[in-house]
C-alpha cells in the first residue's frame, strides 16, 4: 500500500479550501483556480473527482493563493467560519445575492 503525502482529513481540508478559493476568485467554474495555482485542468479534475489524491505541492499552492500558512490549509483553519465546506459559499447568508 503506497504511503500518502497527506492524511485523508488533511486532503478533505485542502479540498474544502479549493472550493472556497473558487468562490473567492469569483467563478462558477474552475478556470480561475487552475490559473491561480497553477494546475492543469485534467489534474484538478482528477483531484476533485477523487481519482487522485491531493499532494503536498497542491496544498502548498492553495496556501500561497490564500496567503495563509500550509498548516492553516491542512487543519482547515483557512476555511472561514460559516462557510459551506462542500460548495465554498458562505452559509450564513453573507454571500447571497438577494
């Protein structure tokens, strides 16, 4: 069994940060995230679909894009309180367009 770079919990935290980053960059698609990290469309798709694991390199790039420490991304502290970890949108009504 291959050794993981990141634990499953850390990978889940990076994934949540990726979703928040997508919203933060103002897109409904992932193109702005691909450009900000930078990462290829196919590599990002593999990660988002669960076919590939999140690497420490991607976690570091996410931290850099957020301007936070790698530790904050890995522990989930980079995701603001009141943010949906599944879609990245504020779940407390702050980001609603109503």
